[in-house]
């Protein structure tokens, strides 16, 4: 009996120590589980903040898309105006070539040749201004490509947010597994006392789950930081693109103004040329030098640059030019004399004037 009692006491002592060890481990597990829950809540708050930032960035992107659409419309109107102006310049070039040929055939005075050269120089300046407008349009296209790159970066940030959400779900699943393990340990503590081997396997699983949860948390934090950095980079790229678009718009306005001035110089040179032709006709008529039928064919046509139909309307311009070409020498002189006192119409059409007014209103806002 005395030998049996010490053995029972030793067994009871071992069981008590085992229970104490299990309770300490469970307390440690509870503490780690609470820490993990706190970290998960923090990660959720960070993801919510990231979602709010992404929503704000999407709103900004929609606004920039609307601005880009307006800029596309303005560029389209400018392109149409440039094409109309190029058509007018081609017509003027053809008329100038005819004038030059007939001038050489009729042996015009030196003053008329100088006026022709001045007209050619003005035409060259107008062509140079057209080339500059074309280059500005190409630069605007490159700026639009930069805006598309910003949009692609926004999509990449959205994918990163989805990855962070997936990592959060993995961490939550790991925490749930730990919670189930804790509940099993509290419900059936006798099973842990029966076998040391059955108790070691769950602890290894716990270590593995704990390691996976920490790794998932680290990955989630890292991806959140990377997503925030990418959002900052996308915002900076967007600001640079907007600055570049503003500069390009300013350059297009300046080059369009230069083109208008060059065309006005061309019109002035043509007016001087027509004045010299009228003076030459008056001198010939005064000295009795009348044109024959062959000379009438060599007479210089009245170029339609002072007529109101010489606007960007191609149909009206063609009709006026055809009527002017069919006039005889006397009708041409009369039409030129009647056209001289009239005020010139505006160089640009109403659509371009409206576009300038809209741009001024936008800058004033």
C-alpha cells in the first residue's frame, strides 16, 4: 500500500504539471490571437483608406477624361480650320502661278515683280506657320498618350488593391483556424492529457498557421505601401500631363496667331499687286494702248482676296472665283474698283472665334 500511494501521487503531480503547461500554452495562444485580430483590424482600416484614395483618383481621372474630350474637340476644330486655310493657300498659290506666268508674258513693270516676290514670301511664312500647327497637333497626341499611361497605372493600382484584399482573406482564414484549435483545446482537455503525441501535432500546425498568418500580414502591408507609392506616381504623372497639355494649347494659339498674321500679309501684298495692275491698265488706256482679243486672254484675273466670299467656305469661294475669271477686262477693273472701298471680312470663321472665346472663359475660371 505504501508503494502504491507514492506512485499515484507522482502520476497526479505529472497530470497537474501537464494541465498547467497546457493552460500556459492556451494563454499564449489567446494573446497571439488577440494580437493577430488587432493587426487584421488595422489592415482593414488601411485598405478602407486605400479604397477611398482610389475612388478620389477615379473621380479625378473622369474629370481629366472630360477635359481631354474637350481638348480633342478643340483640336478637331483647329484641324478643320487649318485644312480650310491650306485649301485657300493652294488656291492662292495656283492663282499666283497664273499671275506670274501672265506677268512674264506681258512684261510687267519691276514694281509688280517686287509685289509678286513679297506675296511669295508671305505665302512661305504661311506655309511655315501651317507646319508649326501640325507639329503642335502631334505634340498634343503625345500628351494624350501620356494620359492613357496614367489610366493604365490606375488599373494596376486597382489590381494591387484586389491582391491586398486576397491577402487579408488568407489572414482571416488563418485566424479562424487558430480560433477553432483553441475551442477544441478548451472543450476536450482530457484528450491532450491522454497522449503527448496527439498534443504535439496541433502545436506544429499552430506554428505553421502562425507563420503563414505573419507572412500574409507582411505581404499585405508591403502591397499596401507599394499601391500607395504607385498612386502617388500616377498622380504626379497626371499633373505633368496636364501641364504639358496647357503648354501645347498655348503654343497652338501662338502659332495660329502667327499664321493669321502671315495670311494678312499675303492679302496686303495681293492688294498692292492689284493696285499696281489697275494703275498699269489706266496708263495703257491713257496712252491709247488698247488690248486686242489675244491681249485680253493674257490679262491678269482679279484674284478673289477682297471679296466677302473668300472665307473658309469652299463652295462660295469657288463660285466667286469662277465668276471673276469669266469677266472681261472692263468688268474686272470695275469689280476691283468696287471691291476696294469695302471693308475686309474676318480671316477666321465664326467657329474658330467661338473656340477662342471658350478658351478665354476656361482660363478665366
